[in-house]
């Protein structure tokens, strides 16, 4: 048989049958039922819902170090709430500072001083995993029951900010250095 570039009826029917079969198996059959004419009539519908992955971080507080002795490192730990609605309650966290290219630095005009950031997926911690600016720490999980931890547990994680003694010693006295830290939580 010579190939003329035209599909035969059998080929079209086979392709059509495959397309119908794929369409029927792609989604489960959910159909409404219609009522019949009578003194009463009953119909029914199927309702389905899904939600998108979401996460939220709350309970953060500003950090202020005042008149710190530069002989020892200054460290501040705080508890906060991270919530994720994924099946595993998983999330990642990415920290970005206000320094050049997102660096963890505090500044007073042209003067800058670095600081470090640690994260723990458990509250009440004074140390954690060191974060690298702009790089996600993955594989974390939360115990939060709702987005703001308004029910137990009231906190789920710890943030630790530290300025080393050598960095403190490089600062000019009676001068305030400031910066911001942004924490991005992504559900996983």
C-alpha cells in the first residue's frame, strides 16, 4: 500500500478513540445530577476545593544593642512563629541584609560592620544554623497550628543575630550603626 499522506478512517478512529480515552481518564468523573419533574425535585452537586501552598512568619522584633562592651560578642536571640500549610509543614528560609548585594552589614554613612544570622526550627534556642545572605536554608518544618501561632505552640523557631568582638572593636564609639534584615519564608 502506498503512503499518500492521508490518514485512513481506521487511523482517525484509533486516534479519536485514544483522545477520548485520555480525556476520560485525565480527571475523575464528578457530575451533578438533575432533578426530575414532580411534586418535589432533588438534584445534587459535587463540591471540591484545594488551597495553594502558603507560609507566614510572625512574632519578629527589632534588635537593639546599646553601649555594648566590645571585648565580647553581642548576641540577641528571639522566638518567632513560622507556619506552613504543606502536608509536611515544610519550609525554607532566606535571609537578606541591607548591605551591598544583600550582605549582613550595619552602616553609619560609609562605615560598615558585619553581623551573622542563625536560624533554628525550634523556639528557645540561642544558637542555630548559620545563614548565608540570599541563600535558602531548606528542609525545615514547623509545628505551628495556624498562621500566627494564636494557639499552642505560641512560637516555633528562633532567630539569632550576633556581632563578633572584632567587628564591635572596629566600630566608632557613641555612633549608631543600623541596617535591616529581611526573612523570606517559602512553603515546601
